[in-house]
């Protein structure tokens, strides 16, 4: 082997070592870049413009007065242990996720917009561990899309007819999951679906002015293990040709009914505990169909409208 050959071989090994080192660095960072705000960019909007697909945008604590548009796969989060507040303004959503996939929004306080987080024409969106409060029309709205909405506090959505969580026009999209949230003090429904397929489980839906959970307009839903208390109207409503599996929920209402079906809805009720101070725990009307068993009616609550007694066995 000549000296020239040795140099070539050594050069080749150097390239290989550098390539392995680069690969190890990518593995250690998950193959993504991390952009810090305000260290790397003074605003979140600028950080989003600079971010490549898969980047993480990490916010220092503080108040960011911005309305954001996310249109690529990124993670937007606060630095652990710090409170980052994104305060929107006007009639725009505080955060809009548009025409994309694989987005995570985590550990933020999101306030001040017409909608806290809007998801449109997007899927594989995760909204988790946030406080979403004091927005005027919706805390979270998903339309023509799907999302995992988990472990958030969604509170004080205050405009006329405002909803805490609203998922609509999503039957052709993957099932959305609404899990482990506290949804409280909306001026209308806590959780509303229209033309959507949704898993709603293990949430606390409380003290909203309207219904607790409303499944409507041909939606398909599983409503499992939720605590639905102190809402101004019916606890769980299924209507407009929707179908729902309603199981293992704790439902308590002062006015209205515990569970109500209307307008050709179908539901299976299993193992729910229902207390209605106005008396009607389960009500079926408008050509709707109901089945199930093992529901417990508490206090003076009873089954209304001549329904089959086996619902409570």
C-alpha cells in the first residue's frame, strides 16, 4: 500500500467517524432542532417562520402578545417549570393549526382570542397540559380535522353561545380523543360535537351554563368515565341521528335531565350513576332508541317516559 493509498484510506475513515458522530448527535436530539424564544428569536412568530419540520420551539416564561399560525410539523411548548402565556387579541384564534399534521402544543397558557386553539384541515395534532382560558367563543375548536386533546384546563370561555371544546365536520377524519381535561364555566356547552367521531373519556365537565356534553348531528361518540356535574342544562345529550356509547359516567344536574336522547338518536347506557334534582334521570324522545343496563339513579331520580326498567338493573 502506497502513502497515497494510506492517505486516501485515512481520509475515508475520517469521513466515516464524522458521519457516525453526526448520527449519534441526531439520535440524542431526536433528529430535530430546538429553537429557544427569546434567545434565538425574539418572537414566537419569527421562530415559527425559521423552524424546519419537526423542530421544537421552547418558550421561556413570560407573556407573548401574539396570534400564531402553525402550518408545519412542530412542537410548541414552554420550558419546564416556567409559565409561558400566549395572549391573543381581536377576533382571531390565539393559535391556529392549519393544513398540516404532527403538531404538539404543550404546557402553555393560551388566552385572549376568539378561539384558544383552532385546528383546521389538520390531523395528528396533540394539545396537552395547557391552560386555555378567557377566550370568547371556543377554548378548542377542531373542524375538518382530528386532534388529541388531553390533560388541559379549559375554562371561562365567555362569549354568547361559547363552548369549551367543539369538534365539527370531522366524520371523514381519524377519531379525535378528548381525555383527562377539566372543562368548566363556558357560557354554553362544555363539550360539543357536530358531524364528528370522538372518544370523550375521563374528563371533568362542570359548572358550564349549558349542557355538559352534547353529541349532535350524526356524530359517533364514546362517552366513558366522565364526571359531569353542576352544568346548567342536561348532563349528556345525544341528538340529531347521532349514536353514542355512554358508560361509567357520574352525572349530576340541578336542572334538566341526566341523559337525554332526541331526534332519532341512538345510545347504549351502561353503568352510569345519575342524579337529577328535577327528577328525570333518563329521557328519550323524537324517535330515538336506547338500550343498556346497570345504570344507578340516585336520590329521587327516575326513568321518564315509560322506558324499559332494565336500564337500571
